[in-house]
C-alpha cells in the first residue's frame, strides 16, 4: 500500500498539483494587485471635474447609455458607432442607475480580468515565467490603469481582444468546431467595440489555413461564428435603409486622420466642429453640400474615403510626411490625448498613485522588440500575437491619431516585453555575452526611437489646463479659469482655443473689451474657426455693434454655409437694424439647417408677429415651444406666452390652454406663467 502512495506516478501528480496551486496563488496575488491599483486610481480620480461631468466621446457614450437604459436599445437610423460599449453602459445604468463611480469600478474589474487573460495568452504562447511577468507588467502599467477608469470603449477592448486571442490560440492547437466557434464569437463581439479587428481576424484565419493549422471547413465555421454577433447590427442598418456592416465610421475617421491640417496629434478636420456628434453632423452636411443631394451614412463615409485618397494622390509627399509623423508618434514614449482624455496630465494631477508606477511605454517597446525577435522561432504560435500587433499598429497609423488609440496593442506588446526579459535573463545565466550585447543593442535602439520624437509635453499640459479652464468657466469660477488659461497660453501661445476660452471667461467677468481682444486673437490664429467667430459675433451684438457683428455673421456663413448659427446671428443683426423682412428670411435659413433650433424659431416667431404674418408666427413659436427644454427659463416662458397670445387671438383656446399648462408644469411659481394660466 505504501509503495502505491509513493509510486512515481503519484509523486508526479502530487507535484503537479502543488505547482498548479502555487501558480494560482501567484496569479491571484497579481490580479488582486491589479484590481487594488485600479480601484485606488478610480477613487483618486473623483477629484477631477470631469469624473461626473464627462465630455466629448465620454459624454457621447454616457448619453447613449442613458437612452439604452430608458429602453431605446436601437437607434432610429443606422448605428453611427460600434454599439457594444454603449450597451455595456446602458445595462449598468438600468441596473444601478446612472452611477459613474459604479461604472468605473466595474471597468476596474474588467481590466483585472484582462490581466488574467493576458496571463493565459502569454502562458500558451511562451511559458509560465513569461506569463507571470506579463501579468505583473500589465497590472502595474499606468496607461492600462488610466483607460480602465475612463468611460471609453478602450476599457472593454483589451479584455475582448485578449479573450479572442486566447480562444484562437486554443483553436489552432486543437481545431475542433467548438473551439473555432468560441473564438469566432469572441472576435465578433470584439468587432462591436473596434471594427478594425475584423481585418486582423481575416488575416490570421488565412495564415492559419495556409500553414495547414486548420482546414477550410474549420475556417468557415470560425468565420460564420465571427459574423453571428455582427449580423443583427447589419440587419438593423439594412432595415434602416442603408447597408452598413457595423457602423459607417471609417470614412470620416480616415479623413480626420489624413487631411491637409492633420498633425498626428489632434483629431480636428477642416471646417468641422470638435464634438463627435457635431463633427458627424458637419461631415454629413458638407458632403451633401458638395454632392448636391442627400446622402446615406454609407455614402457619407465613401465620400470621405474618396476625399482622403484624392488629397493623398494630389499631395503624396505631404501625406507620406503625415503618415511618418503618426508612425513616429505611435512609438513615442508619451501619451497625448488631444481632448479631456489627456492621460498624463489628468492622471498625474488627480491620481498620485500613477507617479509610483515606474513602467513606461519606452521600456515595454524596447523589450517588446527583443521579445518579437527572439520568439520568432521558439514559439510557433507567436505569429498570432505578432500578426495582431503589426496589423493593428498599421490601422492606427492609417486611420487614427493620438496615443489613446494604441491602448489595444499594449497587452500584446507587454507579452512580448515579458518574453524579451525572460530571454535576457536566460541568456545572462548562460553567459552568452555576445548574444546579450546584441540584445541590449536592439533594446537600446528601440528605446532611443521611442524618445526620438519631441515629446509634446507643453501641448499636453496646455490642453489639460484648457479643459480645466473650460470647466471653471462653466461653473462660474472665472477668476480661476483666467489663471489656468494664462498658464496654458504661456506654454502654448499658438493654440487658438486658449484665447477663445479666455475671452469667454473675461466676457463672463464683464471685461468686454479684453474679451473681444482675446477672441480676435483666436480668430487670427485660426481664421476658419466658425465657433469662435460666432461667439465674437454674439459679443458684438450684445454691445450693439451691429455693423461689426453683421460682417462677422456673413463671414461665418461664408465659411460654414451648412451651419445654422451664422444665419441666426445675421438675422439678429438685421432685426436690430430694423430690417424685419430680411431678418425673417435669415431666421428661416437657420431653421432650414436646424429644424429644432429654439433661438431661431423663437426669433422668427417674434419677427413674423411684428410683420403681421400670424400663421408663420404661430408655426415658428410651436417649434420653439417643442424645443425649449434647453433654453433659458425666461426665454422659454416668453416663447410660450407669445404662442398662447397668438393662439387665443386666432380662437384656438384648447391648444393655447395645453401650452399654458405645459409651461406651468415646468415653472409653476413664475408670475408670468401664473398670469397666462389664469386666463383659462
């Protein structure tokens, strides 16, 4: 009996169990560290003014998630962006309410799960030692921690991609239909976050067939599984009147990243506003203006693809310089956001924990290149990781700008970095000094490359200060805003938006002359910035400098004839100049471009009333009343009062009473509302 217990087979099994338990304990400790770092980071970032007031892309996803939580699962038209992250937020909001802290903590858990998947991927391609180092690097790399705390799809992209990689590796080792289907499903869901992974999946599947790792029927099962999560989105888009696989993002994104004004850092396109929805609206209107007819979303995307290639073919040298600049920035040891997602500035300012995390992108890139080189023969499945890394990096250089978008390549780079570190350790133990010297030379060359591009530290800090200044102005802290913006201008005196923001702060403080000077300086630096031109127009209208304001309004219309605000401002100028028919026509032009524009509708109603065009006045004031939710209370009340008066005069008592009751529900204590309601 004793001999059976101590048999070699039993000893081997017992040793394997001990090793397995030890491996799980080590992995558990790394995952606990990963979650604790992410949790501390999220709690510290609550000090940021944008934690509970997200802007730009984060605001877009929060608003979309809010609509989903309210039951609007699918949009009325096609999906303008890949929807999985919005569904993720919508499900959370439906379950827990719109709690952005809870959403970020759940993302910290998802980021921790990504570290576990990184361990599994590295262990399958390399070995246990490499997997442990990779997991530890991923757990403590501050950039991954940062994006796990942002309300952006990047927080889900890494776990989704790593799950797809791990399941693909399992499938290639044992190409059963079940494993192929699981891998395909994972990639299909990953594509609902970032559609460009479909290119990577297609290439990996073809390479696997050519290498005879899987046969053609297995590849077909895999491809069908990839399409399964995507098919309902494609069907919805087709029923909405347009054939779009997932979303029509690619054309506009390509143009934003490759245009005459592109710098590889900021995602601004000529003639378009900066918010996602605003930019998307401008892109459609400009494309329709250029073609002379209405366009489907897919046609808008195709328009910008052709526009991009036309620019590249006409100015190939400029296009190549821009691509080279973006490729250089892709490997630069600096994280530049170009929006409120300004990683280094906000992380270091509000989350001190990141200052204690030493791993840098330059370090990962240096040893990642070494790992890529040394694993090309000793790990036959490494082609899956190297293919993912290379193709994804290529899509980043072509389609995207700024460092936020390289987050999905970081886990794979970390896996290769860990492989490079292990190779260096083993080579040193074997005292292969020539090989060590060559490895160090390769690492040094790559590290030098990551530091070869001038770091935009001043631009990054100025950008972060700008956003803090905007928040201070929005919340009435104008003196604080001026201090922040003065500091930013000292760092980047050529950034027009800083002067525009400072002009707004000075205007709020009553310094009209200084505000005008700053706004004019902003326009001198960016002559095509219609948003700043429109702000200056309003300042001049407020000062009753009608002639100057009218000239600015005409300039805005010339630069952006597709936007409504210039026409509205021109109408105001004409109104103050006593030219009522011309003012009415300008307000009509504004409404043609934005049928829900409250200010234009209310102004048209007032002017039409003065011109005795009562029917038009009623129709315009109806539009104003229906779209008054975001208007200033006193103006919304005035629009309803005007509408009620006209309806009563025309004998429409019942409709007038409905509008009186509606405004009374919103402002029950206002004297004007009480007076108008008392008439019924």
